[in-house]
């Protein structure tokens, strides 16, 4: 039935002279969750040191920092060396 609805919408839109937008890519495909970013060596070193100080991977540290910067709450990891939450 969805195919009939799409066809009907297209027919009516064309008859009325409305523009038909081009199909867009599926958002699930367009945003894979992966991207590469180049940073200065000094920043890379600082990030690695901060991650090590928090006892988390570089990826986890950067994910937490990016999420915090845009206002997304991430669950906090409990450090292996203490019961204090990792920031």
C-alpha cells in the first residue's frame, strides 16, 4: 500500500506543478559513526596522556570529551585502580 501512496503523491504533486525533491541517502548509511580527524602531534600526545591518567582508552576519552562538549551524557567508567568515577 505504501507504493500506491507514493505513486499517488507523485502524480498529484506533478499535476499541481510542485517540485519533487531528490531522494536522500539513508541516515543509517550516511552516518557510520566513524570519522578521521588530524590533530597536531602535541594535542595527540596530550590526549593520550589524559586518557592514560583516567585509565581509559584514547577512543573512550575522546568520545567522552566530544559527547560532553555537545551536551550528551555518557555513562562514566569506574577506574580499575579505585572506585572513583572517571571523568
